[in-house]
């Protein structure tokens, strides 16, 4: 058994952070050194889960 994750051991591009999906269509990652937002992430969450209100701003603009 190894303490290294399977994707790290296999050399697969991935990120251990969470990708945050914003209602405005942009994504961001919780890891500062994220290799790419197109990589597989350990977690995926909507921005309202972290207190972002961009969905409210869109609704007010309509």
C-alpha cells in the first residue's frame, strides 16, 4: 500500500483541489498551483456552497 494517490503514481493530470463552478460560467480552483481547470478534480462544487452570490447578481440583471 502507498500513501501516494493513484493518479499521482500513474502520472495522470489531475488536481487534489475542488473546482468551483460559478453561475457566470467561469470556474476556479481552491488550489493555488492547479495545473489546469480542465484536469480531473477531487471535488466539484457550485459557488453558492462557498458563499458566492453571482447567481443572485444574474437574476437581478434580468
